[in-house]
C-alpha cells in the first residue's frame, strides 16, 4: 500500500513538472512580455534563467496571464516609510 501511494505522488509530481515545462515553452517566447514589459528589452538568456521558476510556479503565471491581473503592489516597511516622507 505505501509503495502505491508513493507511485501516485511521484506520478502527480511528474505530471505537474511536465505541465510546467510545456507552459514555460509556450509562455516565455511572447506572453511573458504581457506580464512584464521590461523583459522585452532584456537579453534572451534571461528567459533561459527564469525557466525553472516559471515551470515551478506555472499555475500562478497562468492565472495572471489569463485573467490580465495587474502587477502586484509590494507592501513592506521600507516602502511604507518611503511613501510617508
């Protein structure tokens, strides 16, 4: 029984990983510039560097891409103090 559970968990991880890599291949050539226009002027090697992160977090990027969500607003003590000046 535990071996079957382990096989299911590993199989699910493999499916998630394959989906992430496929999404990265489709997302990085053009769609990434819709989420962050600054990537358009960046060197092509940047896209290779962010492949692992996009593959790991592909549901987040897919949601932001499909919903047209705006850039997240960073909130931390440093920004709060700078805004209060």
